[in-house]
């Protein structure tokens, strides 16, 4: 960042983050289902690679005591790749001679590119009114490709579109005790050739110097759809596609109401929320493939997108200590997220993949001199999942056998509860040229084995269930410099 003048300011930022996860398994001897005279060495490939890259430049200008503007130009790229595969090398029992091999492989590759230009302005109309207004242009492109065995393409979508938006809002101080903010955002979205209106409003009312009541309401649209790709056997994943006339933009209506009691030392807060969600998307393949030839004729995968609705509701409690060298906060959330896809499965409502009934957090921070020590602990209900319950085979007229999986009701099962402890220590320093901070943080200090999802292998007998775990204990050394 750099001050061009007392009224002009420019800043440039970059971000690059990438994660790589290898959960492959080395060859292991197994007995194949229905094969009494052979065994096999099985090799499982499970690779995940995802990340973000972003950059932006921002220019701020103070035109007068009443008018302020900033222009931002930014670009970003999100990518995600999932590589799954299983290979069997068959051999005669008590022999190392391999006489046959069988393998399967799937690759999912997803990219999201975004280029945005926006102009934001603030105008002080009076001591009681602050007007915000601006325009926003974004060009978005997404691509998603899902292939099996290098030859069959399940999905291949490559789309580009832009949206152009304008907004205005008024922060109105009605009196010393009552603040109201109202606004409207209008967006033209090119892929659907439609205009979407997003009205919003919020308020803050002081009952007395210590007690406040607050509330908010708003209508929101999302022009890049987060699609849930259901995979009962290997864990569901999300991928991103730009909306269009068939896969319409997701929308939600938010309602929030809360109260706060705040002194110089403590803050006590309670907040209830309700969110009504429309145009949810799920992609599913509830089939089991027996051979490459049958796979290509099973279905048109473009029709495997299902549309649904949902809601999220809950209440949050917070207590915060604000004084002294030792401070922090404790929070508890009781929540529920439920979806309904009328044309999918039984059509009954079910818990969403991110539904957590209970979540408890405690955060503490202690400062002494230039040192800061902090700790946080979180405990929450395990996430829901769908599990296969049985597998059966049907012999077709041509003599081949088709296998089918009977699964549980949608997300009727729960993973074990989630909990972890994080610790960190940091030191702040400065000199004439720059200032900064360095330190050490430890994620998941006691190395809790939190389950991410379950994998089911139906190719072996008995069916093998594997718990895929989240990140274990992870130390990180960091350094921040401000020039």
C-alpha cells in the first residue's frame, strides 16, 4: 500500500494458497467377491489437489469532506482436482504369478475464473444520512469435467457469463437510539437474460445505554452454483458451475433478530436466524457399473441434476470478556439445516450435508509485552451421511449380472462428534523500515482423529469400510511483514 497524497491511497494485494492430500493405500492382499481360487493385490489411488490464486489493485480518493470513492480491479482462480482409482492384480492362491489385472479410475477437474471491476462511493448527505452507491462488473467462467477410465465422460461443462450490478443504500440515524440501513441492489445476469433485485434492511435500537436490539432482512442471489455431487461410496464432493436458464441462480432470504447487553467489561449476545433457500442443486449417480460397455448406455448424465429447496434456522449465544491481559469469548449455537428435493430419492426432507445440531467454541487470548498467546477449542455434532446397506445382483437376459446397491435414507446417519484444540504464540516487532509479527501455531494439538467421510469398497468380501480422517496435529511457523 502507498499514500500518493493526503487524499489518494493505492494498495496492491496477492494471494496464493494450495493444498494437496494423498490418501492412497499401498498394495494389500484381499479376497475378491465370488473368487474362491484366487486372491488379489489391491492398490488404491486417492489424490486431492485444490487451491486459490487472487490479486487485486485498489485506488481510494477523498474528493471532499463529504464524498469518498474507491475503485477495485481483481482477478481470481479457484481449482480443484480429485483422482480416484483402484487396481487389482489377480494371482493363483499360493503363487506370485499374476495372470490378470483389473482397474478403474475417475478424475474430477473443476476451475472457476473471475475478473471483477467495481466502483464504490460514500456520500455524507447530512449528519443523519450516509449514502452508499456504486456499480459492479464481473466476468465469470467455470469448467467441470468428470471422466471414468479415461474414455467415458460423465460430465463436461464449460461456461462463461457476466453480471452487471448497481446498488444504493442509506445509513439513517433516526435519533441517538435508533439506526436504520436500507438498500437495493439490481443485477443483470447475462446467461439468464434476467434482472435480479436484492432489497435489504437492518436496524439497531438502544433500549438503554447497556441493552441493544438488532435485526436484519435481505434477499440474496448467487450466480455460481455450488453443486453437491453425491457419492455414497467415496464421500460427496461439491463443484462449481455458473448459473444458466436451466440451473438457475441460487437464492436465499435472510431473517435475523438479536439482542445485546454490553458493559465496559463484558458483552452478552443472543441472536436468532432463519434462512429460506431456493434453487439448490444436487448431482447423483445411484448406479453400479459392471462393465465399460454397459456404462455408456445406462443413463444421460445431464438429467442427473436435481433441484431443491431448504432452510437453515438456529440461535446463537455469546459471552465475551473484553478487559485485562486475558480476554476471550465463549459461544454456543443450536442449529438445523434441512433440504428437500421432491424428484430425488423419496422426496422427503433430510438433514443437509453441513447440518450441525450443536456447536460450542471457547477462545482465549493473553497479551504480555510484545507477546500474544491464544488458544481455541471447538466441539460440534458430527455431520450427516448416507451409507450403503446392502448389495444384490440381478442376472440379465444376456447372461451378464448387474449389481445394485440399497442405501439408507438420505443423511440418516451421523459421523462421530467433532472436536479439536488449537494453540498459537506470536511476537510483534518493529523498526524504522518495517514492522511485523512472527510466531508458531499448532492445529489440532492432541491429534484428534476427526472423520471427514467414510469409504465403502464393495469389490471385496466382506465389504470394507474405511474412515477418511481430517487433518491431524499440524505445526505452522509464520512471518508477517508490513513495509
